[in-house]
């Protein structure tokens, strides 16, 4: 019993919660104690009773807001009261002066889009429902750790147990109390998720209507709601029984256990966003599936997201915007205007390699880059393998990379860092530099190819010194003047660089018969969308594709499915730009790739083949980062990378590694894993090691160490030697010496593809072979003058254009009679002929 105490003339009893639980009663006395406070409350209560009594005696209505119908023989029905109260129209609350009654109160808060962009993530509720013991809390805890610790995201877990220690402490397990528990947690989740937090709700929440009500509240506020069914059979959770509840229920010691009686059913979702049969999965696999769901919902990024969950190009501020639409002009009237402008501008020559880079820029492969690098961005790339950007202009630096470099600006800085690891620059000679400076007032340069065709206009040119040694050593990490790209830099490039943003006068085309395989990021997104791909993984090739590559690609498919993706798609992505002389020609590779797709070595319905236009730098760990980031700019979320990616042997002139691997084989994928390319969590890697041919099932795979004698290695050099010999399929058993037997193992490559490879290696040195080594424009004779004829292909060494007789000179000779303008055509109007005789070589 609580002791009696006096305060003035008032006697009252002290009661404590502890006492009700059997603990000693708390007592208090003295000024400022609970005793004094309770006295005031008691007086107030007595006065309130008196007022009610007086009003009732005078006949005034007394309405306490409680419907008498809610009273039951057992007492007051709190559940019915809650239901009635929630049906009442709430008052039009106005949170701030800027908002209006009954309208959205968004004006009173930081705009959601601004909040999400600043946080780098979007709020969402991942609602995990299922039987007790179905793994909700265990998997949510692992998911929370991964999202917070590994990805640096803000996450809050509202668990059925932790909310009942506070928020829902007053609720039991009746249907009404369960409904109220779900409602409260749903409202709390809305608050967290609306503030940009990823909220994990782990409640049994057995009733479908209650969960649907929570979903509706999220939808009303524009908050993503991802329902996850923990699809675990009842007998499995009973066997798990982590809290011993099922054992008690089976003994009759616990009533109302969900799923254990007719009055406590579990109603599974009819159409959940995720169904997770975690009893057949590891915790890590479950976390991967849920992470993929969050990524697909766009929650791992603060900016716009693709509806299929594909990563958007760097710098995207609006869904559907692509750099190619901003940089490549297609409107005929504007094209005519730009061509007219270009006629009066200083000219800068684009070599074939620089045309490749122009295509990379104009199609958005190097997004957010909008032109050839100015000096400031170049220095960033050389030192950090990345660019600082501000796509949403939060600090006023959205055009930082598009301004003339200011070496005295130490305050302007962007908010994000995007991966861009290679210098994309335009060299020029001193003559071109002088011409640009002499016409500086025009603030533009026309970029022309070797055939004199204007391909683009470069705006606000910034001409600066090409510090070749600094660029070469930082890019390649080696001193090797015989390296093919370094050789190009020193021997085929001028001593100056031109930086500036570009406008392309139409799309870059090569006219070499391969343009149908050249697809821009915008076109690839459309193709991925048409196939409804929820993830794309890219595989770069610079060699013919064989069973080993197919094994890697199919293994990648299995890994995507294990991560919870439903429609993975392989992007077979042959490098199409400049390569060294002894690489397999582009046309051979593309046709061989198409053959293996046509013959089913790779499934056509889940494979896209498209040429990637960049030149090959052979810069190992530095370059492979660009290979990955460029594919991400076209929607790839994973990049397949193996040993010694982008590697090369040192030339005899190499200081450290002549005639040996310039880079350690393991460095490239290690550096890529640690690079800025992966920092925004939009891309991952699929890594692989060496693989072998298994003679027991005729498949390429990783070696099984328990039976090493069953595996043989087929190196690139061995494949080339076999192709030169025109090797045919091996008989069974596979002979130990393939070269001596002159055979290729069954299944190593589809026959049509092998025929293409053999044809190339047997005729590679033929003078008239006509292979296309890499993407170089084949000039097309758009319009020849009257009374002319041509032979051969324009742009090739055998091209000839001739005049025919009877035109300019007015002489005789029928159509088709060739003439030499230097000998057969009068030099002066009205004269009968030139002094030279026809056909002379003088």
C-alpha cells in the first residue's frame, strides 16, 4: 500500500508503477517534490468534477466526445473508439504562413527533390512481413549494416519488438491493437522516409488490409513503399522458433499466435514487390536481393532514376536527357547555319584517332564532359582520375569545367566527383595555335577531318601547352617511348592542346559497313528498355570470342540472377576505336561476335552487341576505369573485368619492363574496385581469374584442383597458331598436343566463328586483304562534278577521279574518253588547246 500523506488540508495516496510490479513504492517529500505536484493535480481534478456536476444540474449538455455505443459489457472498446476517431475529418492544419488550409504543406518544408539530391539518397519504406521467425529481424539487421556501413546511407529500422517498448507499449495482440500497431508504425515510417531515410519495417503485420492502408498513406505522400513477403513455410519457422513461442503455442500456453489458430490468421500479400524465400538462401543473398530492390526503386541515388533501375549517365539532372541531344545538331536549318559559320572560322585538323575521341564526346560516353578537355579538367583527371562536378548547381559550379581555367580561383568547387580517368584532348601545331589566336575575336574553331569535312565547331577555345612527359608518365605510369599510344603522342601530335565545348555537325559516321553496330548511349537505353532489362552487364572485347569468354558471360548471368535480378542482359561491347597494328581488326571481331550470337553460343534474346567507339590507350589500371565508367554512361550496372585488363607488354625501349608485362596482372581490377567509378554505388564489378578447357564435358571453366589432368589451357598465342593452321575439330579423347594434332577442342568456338578467325589469320599479311583495323572514316563521294568518272573507293589508295573529254575544253571525243586537265584542257578561254601534248608526262 502506498503511504498516506498530507499537504495542507488535502489527504491523498501516492501510487507508483513499480509498486504494481511488486517493487518498493517510491516516496517523495519536500518542496518541489512529486507530492506537491500531485496536490495541484488533485485540486484541478476536483474543480473539474464540480463544474461537470453544476452543468449537469442546470441541464446544459455535456459532451465528452465518446459515443455511448462504444461501451460494452466488458468495458470501453478502445479499438472501436480509435476506428471512429480516424474516420473523422481532421482539422485543416496549417504548418506555416506560406501554406494554405487543406492544401499540401510542402511549402513549409525543404523541397523533397532538393533534400534527396543533397543527401544522395531517396527515402523509402521497405516493409518486411511474414510469420514470427521468418527472418525479418535477422535479414533487416544485416541489410541495415550493409547500407549504413558499406554504402554510407542513412537507415532506420522499425522492428516489431523495439516499437513495442515505446511507441506501441500500450498495445496488445488483439486484431484491433495489431491494426493500430501497423498504423502507428506506418505513420512513423512515412515521417522517416519523407525525410530521406531508408526505413526498414519488420512487423508480422498479419492482416492485408492493415498493410494496404500503410501503403496508401505512403502513396498519398509520394513515398516509395516496397512490400517484402518473407516466404517461409510455417513448418520451417516452427522448427526455427528463435523465441520459443511456437513451442508455447503448441502446448496451449500462448493464445493468438499468428498462423497457429483460426482466430489469428496470416494473410500474405497478393502482389508484393519482393518475394523472398530466404529459407533457401543465405543472409548475404537475401541482402543482395533487397539491395537490388532498393536500387531498382532509385533509393540509392538522390537524383533522377531510371524506371528499370538502370544507372543513368553521369550528370543527368532530368530523366530522358542525353548529352548527344545537346551536343549533336541534326536540325537541317541549324546545320546549314553552322556550316556557313564554320567556313569563316580558323580550322583545326582532327586525325583519325581524334575523330574517335570526338565521337566519344558527342555521344556522351565521357559524360559529363562536353568537349575536349581544358587545362583545369585535364589536371584533375591526371591527378585524381576523376572530375569535380555540380550537376544540380548547389554551389554555383555547374559550369566549372566549361570555363577557361582560372588558376587563381581557390574557392569554387563542385559537390560531386565522377570517374573519368583518361585525358581526352585535341593536339594542334604551332601554326594552328597562331591562326586561332589571330582570329581570337571569333571565339570558335572549325574541326575538320583529313578529307576536309567539317565535323564540329569548338566554342571559346583554350589553347595551352601539351606537357607530353607529364601526361604520359601519369597516364601510363611507365617510361616507354616505344609504347604505341605514347609514340602517337610524341611523333604524331602537335605541341599544343585546344580545349573547349563542341557542337557536332551531325553524327560521326564511318561508312565502313559497320555503322549498324555503332549505337549511342541513348539508342542502347532504348534497346535495353525494349528488352525490359532490369540490369545490364558489359563485356569488352578486343579479340575473337570463344567458349572461355562465353563461360564468363554466362557466369555473369548466373551472378545477376543470384542477386535477385529478373531480366539480366549482356552487352557484348567490342572496342571500336584506334588500336595497335597487330590487334585483330575491328571488322573481323564484329563479324565473329555476330556469328556466335547467330549460332546460339550466346542467347540472342538476352544479348546486345554494340561497338564502343573509344580508342585503346593500353594504360592498364588507369584506362580500365574509363572502360567501366563509359559503359555506365550507357546503362551498364556491372562491368566484367579479368586479369591484366587494358595491359600491354613493354616495348624494347621501356625503361623498366622491356618485352614484359608493363603492368602487374592483378593491378587493374584491384584499382577499379577502389576507384571513383564505384563511389556513387551505381556500378559493380564481375571479376574472374584464369579459366581452362574441361575435357570431360567440353566446357570452359575454372580449374577443379581435385582433377587437374582433365583441364588444358588454350592461350591466345595457341589459338592464333591453330587458326593459321586451319585447325579442325578434335576427336575424342582430346589429344594432349593440340598444335601437333592441328585440332580445336569441341565447343571451343562455333564453327562459323572459327572459320572467320581462321580466314583472318591465314590472310592477315595479304596486301589486298582489305581488313578494317579500327574505326576510320571511309570518305563517300557524295557528288562528283559533271563529265567526270571515278574508280575505286574514295578514302582508299586506289581511288581515282577523272575528267572526260568534250566538256571544259569543248573538244571532241565521246563520253567516257578520259583527259588530263594539265595537258588536254585549254588554260585560256577561247584557245584551242594547251601547249602540252595529250598523254605526255611533262
